[in-house]
C-alpha cells in the first residue's frame, strides 16, 4: 500500500487523503516523524481546500483523523 500511496501523492499532490493514509501506516510501524510529516501535509491540504476529495468521510472526520495521527505521533504511541 505504501508504494501505491506514494505514487498517488506524486500524481495528485493536491489531495490530502493519501497523505493521511500514509501517515497512519507510518504511525502503525512506529515511524512517528514520517507519520507526523504526512499528517501535517494532509491537514494543511484539507484546510486549504475546505472539502475532502474522498467523500466517504466528512471534512471534519478527515481533519479529526489528521489531528489524531499528529497527536499520537508526537506522543510516539499508536493504539
């Protein structure tokens, strides 16, 4: 999944959700610096656009997920 998400980011640099999914993967592996970097980028893109590209979750849900990844990464723990 990591390779596909990185490819997606290259081809769609203005979409937040691939960054957040990649951040989640990195957090689950204990790569908290990388997780926080992607969560920060995804959150910034969500705030810039004001709407998610992936409409399966609301904008507020994506923002909350980005903040969760950031918070857990700063604490260096993942559930």
